[in-house]
């Protein structure tokens, strides 16, 4: 198009996915070129078609519609691409140059219940970790557990009042909220208990051995329960990934010293603070970031700055991601700004707040129990598995009881995770049991059922996958072509999902694959076709669909049952 006066820098940013699928796969709008060429966009589009048709005839069919140049991949090009994918276990997804990336996610608080608010951080973080690892990066999973601070004085004293065995039992069965509320109630109503709690905080911060042992009991029992939830969710987090607030205590004085040495630290109302610049409070005055409180205690900001020092200097991270709710947006923007100003990280480091919205009930309010309390995540997951088992039993009563239990677990947990991940993460979403467990629509059960159906096709066929390697792909039906076009897009969608930290883009694509397969399966007989090559060709489409669904669901942290 250089001969027309249109350079690559003019057209390349404009080309993208066609908005009308019947017109083509990708499209180039020519309206911006009217000012350059002083011609109507329709005329420009037709002229470009003439130029490109000769050069691209083996790759794409080129046409023009209403000032758009449309490109549709030719059957021969699709056939070649799919043949390449057939021998590629990664489905075209190339590995990147390895980076060391810390992902901070989940982050429950010791002696407090994991609730639906932790669901989004945990499953979004887990999916991002899986995708980054699939791309070849060295990913450091960091579960920034709240295991330090003044509340632990009252929690330890409450543990002593109950007795260690009884306290361990309460925490071990998942009654964390009750344990915390009991301790808090006594702190408010019992002056003696409150004084003991304050003294215990001093002992904890001073490293008194017995106090540290009791603190460890609280942490260990809480983590045992958290691990049960993680196991139910099927996420990658383990004890090795725990990086509690307590881990950074020795670094906190150093944060203060280094901020002071950088001349960033100031006194304000008895506290030591940093004014990042560009932030104001409600009164229009510069907004400080508190580093050390007037009583000598440190703030969350201090710990987060210590995290950055640790991740840059000890772990050698190139990037760090914080999968935390949107309300913390300002906090992280200030943290990242101060970290650069203080030299804790450099401009080359990528620090990203991967924010997300809230989980809402069907009434549009934040999801809560009937009693108005936050819903325990453990209870929610059990409920989902129970509901899924009924659906599985209705759909396939012939499965053994063991199979029903396993499929119900995969479907129930998958449904909860997919409902979260399939929503653009920055938006709120409505938690709807009926919708998320449906075998129709953009749901995990729909994708899982498509995968199981393909497994059933191959069991019926009875051959080996290797027998398909020499087959030639041929297309005799429009639904074969439609499915093929979906399949060749897989790698670009995965890359886009990773670069934007957006699992929902992968979800959307997997649903498009599954729905295209459903149309293909309905209209194209796969087995017992008169032509052996046609059978093999259609089996290849089935096989590639299954592989992409399996890989895609794995990147989302969702299982793929072979029978449903």
C-alpha cells in the first residue's frame, strides 16, 4: 500500500478482528485514509483489494464492504495451520524470554475466615500464575498472609483462656470468625483482658519465646484450615508460598532509614511520613503516606515497601503483580511512586496492581449470607459441589458413585471459578447458582461437557491419535471452516490474556470454540463417514478442540472430566 501513499505506521494500528463475522476474519477500516488520499473510504477499500488480492491469494480472500477491507483465511491456509498445531503440544503458544515475576495473591488473615472476598484474589491470581508459567516465566507465588500486628495480643490471650487444645479445635474446624469475635468482644468489655492483650503485643514484638510459640499455634492452625480451602479450589498455593507480614519485620527499620537517607521522610503530627506528591486529602492538603506511627508502630505501607525491597534485592524480580481489590488502587499507586523515588525499584521494574471488582448477590448488593454475614468460602464450595452432584446424577445416572463424586467436584469447583474468571476482572459480577452450574451458555460445565463429548467420540472410534498424523485436512461444510478459524486463534488469545492479565479473554475464546464445536458436531457426522480421509479430517478437528479446551481449562485452574 506504499504505492498509494499509505505507510505501515498508518494501517497497522487499525487492523483488527472483523466486527461482522460473515464479512471476514480480520478487517481494515479505510475511513481514516480519506483525509490523506482525498477519496471516499469505499473507493480506497476497493483499490486496496485489487493490490492485495494478487499477493495474498494463497493466504486470504480479500473483499471490501462499506469502506472496510476484509480478510478471510483460505481453506488451504487453515489446513496448513491446523496440521502444524496437530504436532504441537503447546497449540502454537511460544515461550517468552524468561522473567522472574512475583505474584502477590489470596492473602487471608490469620484467625479470620476466608470468605467470598478472597475468592477473586485467589482464583484470578492462580490463573495468572498458570498462564505466566506456561509462557516460560519463573513465577514466585507469594501468599501475603496477615500474621502480625496488634490484634495478635488479644488472640493469644484468648487462646490461653480457652486452652491450647480447645483453641486448636475451634480454629481447626474452620470456626475462625467465631474465635476472632470472641477475642474482640472480651477486649472491648474486659479491661483486665485488654491490658493483658496490650502487654502480650509488647512481648510478641520483643520476640519473647513463649509468646512466639503461642503465636505459631495460631498461625499453624489457621493455615491448616486455609490449606483445606486451597485444596478444594485446586489452586497451586502451598505452605512454601506463604510470605506473612511477620517475614518483613526485620526490614521495617531499614525502610525508615533508607527513606530518611533519601530525604523523603518528614515529621507530621508525631508520625514519620512521606509525601509522594500529586495526592491531596479532603481538605485539599498534600496526602501523606504514614511510614511510622506516632506510637512507634509501623503501617501497612511500610510493610509493602519492605516487600518491594525483598522482591527486587533478594528474589531478583523483574516484575511484581498485586492481585488485590480495586479499593486499594490509590494505595498501590502511592507505594509504587515512593518505591521509585526512594530507589527501591527502577523504572525497568514492572509493578502492577491487578485490580478486581466485587462479588454481588442477585439483588445487586455485596454477596452475604441470610444472616447478613459474609459467606464462608469453604461453605460456598461445599454447596457448589452438592448442587453439581444433583446435576451430574440427572444427566448421567449410570456413572458409578465414585465417578459421580469426582465429576461433581470438578464441575462444582469449576463452575465457581469460571463464573469469576469469565467476568472482566475490573467489573463486579453477580453470583448466580443456576447460571454458573448450567450446561448451556458461557459456563464451565458447558466447556467440560464439550470436552467429555469429544472423549466419548474417540472411545467410540477406538483408534490411536497417531493414526491421524498423515491425514489431510479437508473441509466440505461451513461449520468445519468456522471451527477451524476459532482453533487457529488460540495462541494469540492466550498471549493477549497474559499480557493484559485478563483470564476472561481466554474464557470467551474457549466458549467460542465449544459453541463452534457444538454446531460442527450437530451438522457434520464424524464416524462412519463414507470417506476415510473425511473421517480422519473431522477427527483431527475434534482432537484439536479437545486439546485446546483441556489446555485452556488447565490455565484457568479448572479440571476436564473425560466422562460426565
